[in-house]
């Protein structure tokens, strides 16, 4: 990919990055709620799978939008949840 294409891609991702960042607090709240549901459900497999999917989603998308540390930490949590 040449420099012009990289700049064009970076420009296209900028609003998506902001949108991703704006939604993070809500995503974190949902993850915390899922964690609590898992604990209250006496560690049910279904609740664990939901929690895993939510963390996996953050782990997979964070780096794409420039949140590299968040992606790394989410991946670490995901590994523990597997």
C-alpha cells in the first residue's frame, strides 16, 4: 500500500475511530454487567460464552481503531476466559 492509499485509509477510519471510542464506556458497562451475571449464575457456561464474545469483540476491533493497549489487555482477558 502506497503512502497516498495509507493516508486515504487513515482519513476514512478517523470518524470510525471516534465512534468506536465514544461507544467504549457503554461497552465496558455491558461487559461488567455480563461479568456480574456470570458470577450470579454460578459460573454458567452460557453467561461465560456471552462474556467471552463481548471481550473478544473489543480485543478484535480495538487495534483496528488505534486502541492498541486496550486490544492487548482485552486479548489477555479473553485468553483467561477461554
